[in-house]
């Protein structure tokens, strides 16, 4: 029975996915949707389906994902889970997912006003995160782990008196850059102009408003460096 299920899944995954590779089509064809549903017949939901992305270079795109972006650049074996939304607003830049990126359920990526998003190889972004690249861009390195409910925003609203907030121009101090092998805990918010160094750890609920060095541990609102990885206290600093 196992061999039958494996052959069934592999057969249909080779026929699923987006219709073009590289600068891809942003929608599953009718046949692609049918093939994807058949491929998942014997596979557990949610993270159980990440194995499907390994079966074909085109990766796995959930039939529940909503992609409305004409410059989505997919690497090999990417995983795009249930209800992920990738959206381009006015004059938004590209979204690039490099090889083996995994985006889990209910995640939103949006680009507008010249901003773009690059997510490096083998990076995993958990459920309900928001990456909104407006005015400036979001650049995430390789093997980064981002926990659920995180928000990354490389812009801010103007706050001049005498005008509604929604009428204020957007402002930005620059791109958000997250180095290789960093880890963002649950509910972290990262704001414009921030660089989080390679191997850094950001504690749950932190709001990052300034740079964090390589291999540092930062916690709090606003986030402050409380230790370095390898220190004896690194398990309790947050």
C-alpha cells in the first residue's frame, strides 16, 4: 500500500504546479489544480505536505493559495502552503523565492511603490506572518527561521499634524536585511532601515528598530542586545 501511495503522489505531483518555471505564471491551470488535489489524496495536511515540494523542481503550490503577482520568481522545490497570499499593488517590485523556501499557512507577501522581496534558500516562514515591502525592500538570507505572527515593514507613515494618517506619505529609512541563519521568535516586528546580523536570535514579541549584530540575542520593545550566542546565559536572556 505504501508503494502505491508513493507512486500515486509522485505521478500527480509531476503534473501539478504552476504552468511555467522561472518567471512563472501566477495561477494554477485547471488541470494543475486537479493534479494537486489528487497528489494530496494520501498526504497529511499543513506541514505534512512539505514533502511534496521535494518531488518536483516546480515545488508545491496549495490550491488554496492566492497569487496575484506578475513577477514572482520561484526557485526549485519551493513550498507555498494553504491560504498564502502573494500580492502586487501599484508599482510593486518582484518577489523572489530561492530554492527550497517554505511559506506556511495564512502568510501574506505584498510589494508596492518600488519595494521587492527576496527570500534566501531553505528559509522557513511560519503561519500568519506579513511581509509588506513598500518604498524599500525586504531581503532575507539563507536558512532563516521566522516564527508565526511576525511582521516585517520597511516603511512607515508620515505623522505630520493636521492631516489624516491615511493621507500621509509613506517614509522609509531603508531596506530590512536579515542575515543567514538568523531566527526570529513568535510575534517579532521588524521596522525600516534595520539589519539583523547572520546567526542573530530575536526574542518573542520584540520590536526591532535598530541593527542587531551577528550572533547577538536581542529582546524587548524596542529590542536591545541582551547577550551573544554561546554565552552561558543565552537560554534565559529573554
